[in-house]
């Protein structure tokens, strides 16, 4: 068996995102059938997916899957 490479997930600034981190939106996100999530909206307690392009989390109490290119890690 080959060793599997660890998945490294980075935000739009190149900061490494880990499970449980908080991040915020760097651009407005239009959502079909709902009000848009504005720039600066918090994505809390993120969970990593099986790809480095997406993370899951809650924005205003709604579970969302968001592309990491639109996020910045909260310090």
C-alpha cells in the first residue's frame, strides 16, 4: 500500500485551515432562494471535506459548503 498524502487546506491568503477554525467571507456570496451572505460573514467551526477546495461550516445558523478561495482565516 502507498502512504496517503495529508490534505492541506488553505484560505485565500495561504493560511492553513484546520478543523474547528473560524473564517470569514472575503466576497459577497449569492445563494439561490435565500438572502445573499455578505462579505465579512463569519463561517464558524469549519469542517474539512475530502477536497482542499471546500470546507463546511455555519453562516448565520445555516450549514454551508464554501469554496476556500472566498475565505480568510480569523486569527
